[in-house]
């Protein structure tokens, strides 16, 4: 019997609720203060910082910043991926994009597009990653050989200055709540994206088709 990922829908509802639940305030709320497990956003009751392997406890401040930067980046990409899965399959063959010729499960869509799209996609990713590196990382020529990937001291992981709608709160406590919401939704999206990929590989059907049937 083909496995179903109906559980993904339940998880989505649960995470949406928890993302907007009140967040327990830490003893330190300043995002610019020492970056440690005692004050970073993302800890909610009842688990607090979920770190069964104890990686955060063993990490120094700079390593912990890199962990958080990686988590935020993967979470944001996963949120876009989940949206792409659902929207791409919902409008397949119904839009002017790619002459309406892209069909089937979302995991097969990229293989069907014009090669020019790959060039544009690659250029866009390269531009975004170069900008992120310039904002967050110390220039390689100024980095000690034993500290590769050194982040800037004043850089707050994930804060790239991209806020076109002006949603970023000025109050630090409110900012910590919003950061936790983003982390929670990003964590859910990573699980959901992995589930979508696995399900479509199992039976070759789109995720929307799987959920509706």
C-alpha cells in the first residue's frame, strides 16, 4: 500500500498554530548581545532548544551563529520549495509560462523547462548568494587560516536587510517573536519538502493528487 503524506497536512496546521502562539521570553532579548543558547530565538515551550545531540552546547558563539545562519537559509529555501510544489502543480498546463508544456509531478518540472531558464536561475542564485556573503562574511583575505567561513561580528544571522514590506519590528521583544515564527515555519517547511519529494518519488504522482486522493 502506497504511503500517504496526509500527516503533512496535519503537521502544517499544527505548526501554523504554534508559529503564532505566545513565545516565552528569554532572559536576554537583544539580538545584538552575546549569541548563545540562552538568548537566541527559536526556543518554545515545552522543548526549549531542541538539540538532542548537544551540538549547540558544544559550540562557541561564532559556530552557533553559523548553525543559525544555515538553519535560516535552509528554512527559507524550503518554504519557497513547498510553495513551488503546490503552486506549480496547481497551475500546470494552465499558464503562458513555458508555453503550458510543463506537466506532471513537481519533481519533474525543472527537467522539462527550456535550458535558458537554467541560466537565468543560476545567475539569480549566484547574485543572491554573492550578496549574502558580502553582507554576512568577513572577506577571505582578512580571515585567519584556522577560521574559515568567519562571520562579521555585527552580523545577525539571517538579517540581510531584505524587508520590502517594512514588517520588521523595531521593538526587540517583538522581533524575537517574529524570528521564532520564521524559524518554526522554516523547520516545518524542511520536513514538508522532504515529505513531498519522498511521496512523489514513491508513486510518481503530484503531491496535490496524493493529498486529494
